[in-house]
């Protein structure tokens, strides 16, 4: 009976210590990583007692906001360029930057059978609108542009292009029917290794430059234990399993 009481007391003390040491992390996260990071954060919070406040958007916009003093602790970008620039400009902690996922581009339509498995639909006249994210702000938008240029279709489809501020808005254009199809991240239509309804073309990796998604700790959180713990957790087996389940490649 005593051992049970001591066990319960030990567990209570451990919980109290965890709460006492708990911190809050503010994270700027690329929109394509919304669903995976929400699952990762749920586990992280349960296991550490820390809390994470998530903001989603385009990597380019977050870069500008951080330069202007936005109070973020960590940045999970959709590319390597923006975290590296912040590091060079003294706004990110050196040696904390790492690639946490390799993005994959898809051409997706909410309509079953609309997009063929080779993307040949792009060369036909059977659609009015195609959405993509702003290439200046979103790496997946740049990858879409590179793909169309490689297919020699960039000029041909200009009159049909709808531009989203982020990959999330781009997905909505196609999901709501405002565009018949959209270039988005594979992760946006993937859950537990399975793709959602509709039709899609997984764009071959050699059609665009690699989408290396990098994370970095920002200078404002240089000595923040919770921020360090969150980035460390992003490399854990549990986090990596979640990232893989959404269709990402791993570095």
C-alpha cells in the first residue's frame, strides 16, 4: 500500500515539476504543413507540458513579418532560402536550422477523373482556371511555375491562372470549384498515407527544384527552452512518422 502511495506521490511531483517548467512556443508554420504540425503539437504538449501557438501562412510573408519584428520563436518554412536568409541577417540562431521534410507537388482536382496520371490535361483546352500559389511567396507556387515552364506550357496557360497568397488558399480555389484544378502540396490531400477524393497527378521530382522545408529557431527565442524542445521533438521518431504519413519525403 505504501509503495502505491509513494508511486502516486512521485507521479504527482513529476507532473507538478513539468507544469512549473512549462513554457509557450509561438511558431510560424508554412501552410502546407498545417495538418502534420497540429498532430505533432498535440503529442508534444502532452509529453512535455509546453504549449505551442501556431500561425499558418506563406513562407515569404512570414519572412517579411519576422524581419519587421513579429514575435515568433520558431519558423517552419516551406523552403531553405527564407530560414537561411534570417540566419544570415542575425534574426535566427546559428546552427539550429535543419530540413524537416521534403515536399512533393501535385496537380489536384476535386473532380474524380478530371486530372490524369501524367498531367496531360494541362495541354488540353478542357479547363477554364488553374490555381497556384504566388511563386514570390510560396515555394510550391515556384515549383508549379518551374513545372509548367519545363512542359513548355507556361505562356499558354497564363490567361487561366488564379494566384493564391498561400498554398492553403490555392487548395480552397480548387476545393470550392473556383478553379477546376490546382498545384498544391501532396500533404494537403494525404492522411494516414491515403489520398482524398478527387483526382491528381504526382508531379515527377525532376520537373522542379527540390522543396526542402527547413525549420529554425529565431533570435528572439535564443535562450527559450520550450522552443529548443519543440525543434528537437520535430526530429523525433513520433514526429517523423507523422510527417511520413502525410506523404512527405524525409531528408
